[in-house]
C-alpha cells in the first residue's frame, strides 16, 4: 500500500512479485468458480427473483450467488444452453 511504513522494511516483496502472485491466485479462483458453475447446469435450485424483463430474469440463490435465466449467461457458459427460471409453489 502506498505510504505504508511496512514498505520500508527490508525484505519487502517487490511489486512485480505481488502482481504475479495475485494473477496466479485469480486464475486459480476463476477455475474453481467455473467448475462450481458448471456443476449447477441442469439442476433445480430455489432462488429469490431480483429482476425480470423481456430478456429473462436475474435471481439469487440461498448462497447469494447470481443466477441468470432465459438467454442471459455468465462468462464460461455456452449461451446456446439457455437456463430457465420457473415459478415454484412455496
């Protein structure tokens, strides 16, 4: 962090090393997220609808992750496999 006293301590990690570590971490997290999202395809989950428009719906699952339906897709999903959100009786 700019201006932090710790920046002056001997052995501080160089900025380029920090950036490389962050990039590796973010790439690994993207792989984990993609696998988790892939595992949800074809499954039925309970959601709370946030928004509905002519393109479809945006909803949240119990773990507060966004779910999209009727043609909206998140990165890493095949848009030809359109998820659907159907009402369910309580």
